C-alpha cells in the first residue's frame, strides 16, 4: 500500500452507451473503480453497465480531485463533451485507444 502523503488521485469520466449518459468521479485507483462500476457494485451506476472510460487525469491531492470533479458535475452535457474534446490529451486507459468522444451527436464541434 502506498503512503497516504504520496498518493495520487484521479478524476475520470465514464460513458454508458445503453443510457447515453456520462458519469464523473474521482478515485485513487481508476482501474479498480471502473471494475466496481462494471460489476454493479456501485448503486449510482448499476443501470448503465457497461461503462467505458472516456477521460481521466491525475491530481496530486484528493482536494484537487474533488474540486475538479465538482466542476465537471456542474457542466451541462454539451459543455462536458467540449471539455473532453479540448482536453483529449488526458485520455488514458486500455479501453480508450484514441481520444474519441462518445455520445457527442448533439454537441458543437
């Protein structure tokens, strides 16, 4: 286990094709968190399985991660899609080979 002072936190955005919905969150372990979402272990995302990671970024503290998560949760769908597009260099994860934004049919380019 890592020492709490050296722990990094991640802010992430998931997408559910079945619900055509984005979910924003923060965690210290994005792989485990995605697994928990897709195993139905999280009540708030159970209905949208499978979830796909579409954006993630690393923050140096939990408070930084929580602040960004709160800001992302306050964005409208269109603004969130624009945010993902504008910050696509942050995209990471084995299930996101490119910076493709899903669910963006109604967004401005």
